[in-house]
C-alpha cells in the first residue's frame, strides 16, 4: 500500500489502467465520494483510493490479482443499498463495482433455474422469469434497485421470506473469485446435492470477505395463479402480533405476513398521503398464494377476527398498493440524525413480549419508537427516534438501541435477521457469538484471504489484543 494510505501505488495504478479501459478506472473526486459508502451508518468515513468497474469475470480476476500483489484492499460493491456498512470503503482500498456485470446468462423454465451475473437487478430477473410463469422468490424491500450479487453478499430477506425463505434458500451454485484472483465454482444446478462441504452456503452472507461472487445459479419458483390479500387492523400492536401465532395454530402459511404499528402507519400516511392510521392502530398484512388461497383467506379471516382484528379482503389493485406501501417504509428504519433503526429477529413466540419491551424502553428513555416487522419469521425493524438531533436525544436513542439488542438476545434472538453485520454491527457480534466461534470464523477468513485484502473490517471483529 502507498505511504499515504490514500492513493494506490503508482505501479498498481498503471497496471490497472493497462488492464482495463479508460472508463473502467477513476480517481475523480465525485466518484470517490459516491462509492465511499452504502446506505448504512458511517462510523469511520473513508474515501477509496480508486473506483474500478468490472465488466467480465476476467476483469475481476485481473483487479484482484493486481491488488493482492500490491497488498491493497478490495471492497466489492453492487448497488450500494446495504444498510450495515458492508460496502463502506476502507483506508487505501479499491472499490470494485460489479454493477456493469448485469447479464442474465441463462433462464431455463424446465429446470426452474437462472444463471446470472452479480450486477443483475432483482426486479429485472423477476421480470424475465415472469415471462415463463416463474419468479425469483427473495424480494428485499430494495428489490427494484438492489443486485443479486449484493443480495447474496448479505443473504438478503424480504417480504416473501415467510413462505419461500431467504436468499441462501434460492442459491444453488456460485462462481467466486478468491483473494489470489483464482476462480472456483461451488454447488450444482440441481435442487438436491450433498457432495462435499456446502461452500455455496458459506459464501452466501459472507459480505465479500471470503471471495467475490461473479456468477450465481439460482432456483426459481412458479408464479402464483391466485393471490388473496387481507388487511387486518387491530386496536394495538400486541393483538396484531398475537394474530401471527393464531395463523400458525390454524396451520396457515402466508407468503407475506407483515406487521406495522401505529406510529409506522402514521409516518407512512404522512409520506405517501395514505390513510392507514385512520383504519386502525396496528396493521397485519397477510397474503396467500397457493391454489387454495381463497380457502386459506377464509380460515385466516375467522382466526384473526377471533383475535379482535377488523379484516378486509383487498382487491388486487388495493392489495398491490398496500404491499408497495409496506416496501416503501424501508427508509423508515435507515439511520439518520434523528433515527436509529435495527434488524433483530426473535422466535415468533417472543414477538408480543419483545414488542412490549420495545415500547417500554422507548418510554423510559424518552424517545419515540416505530415497529415494522416481517412478522411471519420474527424479523423486526424497530426504529427509535427523537424530534431534534440534540446531544441528549441522540444519547437516549443509542441507549435504547443497545438495550433493544440485549433484549432480543435475551429472548433467544439475533442481532441481525437480514441486513448483515457489515461495519456497523461488529460492536454487537461478540454479544451473540462466543470467542471460540468468532475465532473459528477468523480462521476461515485467514484460510480464504491470508493477507486480509477482501473487504477488511467487515463481518467479523478482529481478534482481541492481549496487551
């Protein structure tokens, strides 16, 4: 690395320029600023030494080999929609953008698979699959702009996770460039396969710290032919959470099961001109998509009315609007000067207890709280907020946030359900995982990336210093 830590060695820069076209390399200030961060909280702002845009697997290999030779870190990046700082630049790094690698290489409706480059946007894969009556099930709220490579890096979730699972459940095989620039293929194009260790699953969710995904074979699902959507309003959010368990006891499996509390409804109304808060204090949005969707909706209606819910079966247009409104509140749990949000998950049986605890701790710390959740799998996005960003208010928000993490772990939960560790959540990982488990992960990192050049400072904390 260069003496300044801010610019790549001149020899490396010359080699990169020689290996790529002129428009694939930049040190322009505007590009360095644009690619310095993703949408996560910034705890240590650094601009990259340079930005490189790969267009082929060979480009990625060339960049990684050259960076490895000079000991320069590489931070791979997709659309930059992550909210945990997994794509933040680190000191002296090259940001390697994969957004131009955006080809759907194969879409095989008989095998129900697609092979894609990492820069393919989630929504574009779904549009291509829909022509064949298929869909790519994982659907993070950012699906219209986020890339499959980024989704794989964080093991992204989404609204349909309640039925179809997260990204890992849809990834069959990967092409990965390792830290020395070599290319490996993991997995298979069959739905079943247990040959050797499951390296494919290891790379999914590894946030670019073990290798850089340059291709993926993903499983597709059939598009539903009948969809029924219920908007169920309750007098309080605890009753809505109880409705989640009531659906389980009725042996129902919604494809979407989302929960929004009263403050979240009011915030969405203010932003979008909707009238959700006028219909109730908390909303449980349930969608069914099986061949028996109509019958499931009937059973769900009876179960949720038994919990005190006011049930409305929405027509397709209104259902689409409600789901879209739910997706739009992604911005409500992104940190700002007056908000701090999280991505915890708890066992579904603990939902009511955890939600009650969140409201209590917010009141005790003198801050507001909004709670939205992928309730079907117990993944919550609580957001604490204050009216103005004064020092006392920010301190109170962060105290409530730390307490919310502790409470989630106490209830058997996790510090991140779908957003990943990145840079921001390293401070909490040791609360969930033992030092022995953390050390095993450090050993894996050292095996795949001996010089520590792939996305350093993300995913796992450094070893404790003994001095």
